[in-house]
């Protein structure tokens, strides 16, 4: 079972799924760092979702956590308007995305864990950019988003990740982690596993931004975690052809069950906002590159349907968490 903003989804009904997008981002701290991190027009995002649905899209994993621009009510309304299933995130992002006086800096791990669990089991808090968690809607988050960067890697206080683990073990919800290097990915995977998490409940993002050190990709996948590749259509990093070659390399090593795909959209990459690709890019333009490289259609569809159903399924509901 996967929990969307409108309730439980049977994993067989997840359908074609992007595993890491940003459908809405309020005009807050992230947008002051990068104007592309403002996606706040309801009609334009709905238009984008309608195009996604028209090419066979069923589900979107929205990776914006609370307090950093998440627009909870918009996510719910957009799902209701379009019929696209949207799974929202609790957790925390890069700390640069929060004001210096934000409550996320002062809460201890137990308090943070309580916030995350509340969002997963009772409902998402609102107005958390400027207010402590208090008012909430009944619509729930479906997974925990965290972020590791150089600041978090060397911080001796791992309260952020400890809180996420506590929430995951309590609720069964998976953790998705933003990473910025292979070293960080290895560190956070070790940490999560040492803290008692199941590898199938760990999702690592962005390892495909630099197409190197494939031995690290292979090592992580063989440990059972999911690798979420989302540098498709991000041409400042590399071409889609190079991305396709990398994915073929992973499939040749028998790791097709550990791969998730998405676009990690920003304002400047959404067609409805005047951007250069749109949510249909992955299916319309990228997946054909895999077919050209002799990856069969069933394998591709399993990556886009079966894998996210496993990755975002609630382990507690499946009855295997400790």
C-alpha cells in the first residue's frame, strides 16, 4: 500500500509513476536562492498534470517536505482536479532552504520525529514556513524526505536523520534522501542500515548527476536500496543519451529492480511555466532511447510501475517491519 494525499493506493494501482518531482513550491526561502524553485501557479501545474495524464501518467511522487515551500492544499486540490495520484513528503530538505530562525533548527530528534509521524498518520501541517507545527489538514504524507550535504555529513549531531529513522521504523514509511556525492550516499546508507532500517525502505536521489564511479551505484543497489535517477532532461549535467547508456550499464548488471526514474522538475523545466521539457518528457522522449538500446518494453514498464510500487509501499502495512 502507498499513501497518497487522497488516501491509500493498492500498489497494483500505482500505474506509471515519476518517483521525484516538485509540483508546487511557494515563494519562500528556496525561491530566494534560485528563482526556478518557485512553482506556485495552480492552473499551470494542473495543466502540466493533465498533459502527464494524457500520455499515460498515473502517479507523481512530490519530493518537497514541510517548512520548505510545500503547498499541501494545492497538492490535494491538484490531485482531485486531475485524478493523478500524488504522494507527498514529510521530513526536511537542505537546511539552506529554511530561515535562520526556523523551528527545524531548535527541535530535538524526538520532537522532529513526532512531527514526521503526525504527518504520516494524522495529517500534514500547514504554514510551517513561518509557524511551529500546529494546524493541519487530514490529508497525509506518504514518505519521509531528507537531505544530506557536506554540512550534514560532518555534523556530529545526526538528529535530523535519527528523527527520520524513528519515524520510518514507527510508521513503515520509506525514506528518500537527497544526496550530492557518492561519499554522502554511502555514508547515509550505512547510517540508515545501522539504525535498523530495511534496505528496501531507502531511496537515494541524484547519483546520476555525475556519470562516474559506477562501482558505487552497483554496490548500493546490491545492498538492496533504490537508486532514483532524475537527471533526465537536465542538459547542464549531461545528455539524455549518456543517461540512457548509464541505465543500460546498470541493467546489464542485473539491477533493474533497484532503479527508479524521474525528472526532478523546476519552474524552468515545466512547459506550462514556459520551461523546456515538461512532465511528458520522460515517457515521450527518454524511454524510447532505452528501447533503441535493446531494453525490452516490459523491463521499462516494470521500472516505471513495479519498482515505485515497491519503493513507496508502506513496510508496516506489508507486515515486515520490526
